[in-house]
C-alpha cells in the first residue's frame, strides 16, 4: 500500500515536500531489489516519470530533465517513507503526483510505468 501526503497549493518559486508511506511487505512479498518512483499527470497530458530511487545504494536516484536541480528524492528506511522535496516550483509542475513501487531495472525507473503498486495520487498546484 502506498499513501501520499504533503500536496497543496503554492506560489511560483515556492516549495513543497511530498511523502509516500510504503507498507504491506509480507514474507511472501519482500523483494530485495525494487524501485520507488514519483510520477505526475498534468491536465490533458499523459503520466510522466519525475524521479525514482533504487533499493540499491549504488544506483541511487534518477530525475527527469524537467525537474533536475529543483526536486530531490530521498528515503527514510526506518519509517518506510520516501520523500520528494520540490523547490523553485513552476506553474508547469501543477499535476496530480503518484507514488509507485515495483520490481524493474533502474535504467527504466522513470521511463516505464510497469510498476506493481500505485498510490491514489495527490494534487500539487502552482499558481500566483
């Protein structure tokens, strides 16, 4: 189960931090290698991969060009929460943001939507 929080409305140049609480691991489903990603869907567009983080520390994180340098994804392993810190927000960042969990290779983690689980989505609005 993935539950997003932290969305809302902000003026251009402002910041928001999204959280995604991950739960539901069982002895039958506790993969050692997985990706957690943030996607977004703006009105009238398809879903876009924004950022992802690998369970492998050597692979780290990956970002879409549109957010690189402004967004930072991180994780708190003790709490099973991932974060998306969004700074210098632009009106073009307005979208519903989704958290996703799945077993796929790092090189596909923001280009592919082949994730096993998705959150319900949370609205982020950037407007003056």
